[in-house]
C-alpha cells in the first residue's frame, strides 16, 4: 500500500492549484486532493497517474467510447492497460487489455 503523504511529499505541486473542482467526480478524497494539487506522475516506471488536463481529455474520449458513468479513468500501465476509480464501488479497477476484462484492485481509500 502506498502512503499518500509519502507520495505527495515527493511530487511537484501545480502553481496555482486547480480551483474549479466541478469537472472531477468526488470519488475519493485522496485522489481529489492529488488531481487538483499535483501534475501527473509515474508511480512506478510502468504505472502513470494522469494529471488534471490529461485525465479530462482521456475521460472525454472514454465516455465517447462507451465508458460507464460510474467509472473514472485515472491512469495507465505502459502496456496499454488502464486504471479506473469506481464511483459505485469506491474501488480501484484494473483493465487488462490482453484479457479483455477488469479486476477489482485495492479500495480507493487505500491508494
């Protein structure tokens, strides 16, 4: 499990922080804090959390491609796999493009 305080202390803050919070769904407090205060980041060489502008762009595209309203695309793995937050389940989901399905990951409050 990643400690949010440890992760946040190593990130460069946006200057200024995003004030308009209406465009991002309020799924998880830690994620909401991250997306409005920090730019996108590679958590590991293979896992990227999108920053504010990129997350809006990718979710706009994903919704046009049929992404359910209760899922919010938050990042990707370098191999084309994607990470989602579920508003309905308050859970992180991982979509493996090779298997064509998703698996429930850690609870959103634990990331």
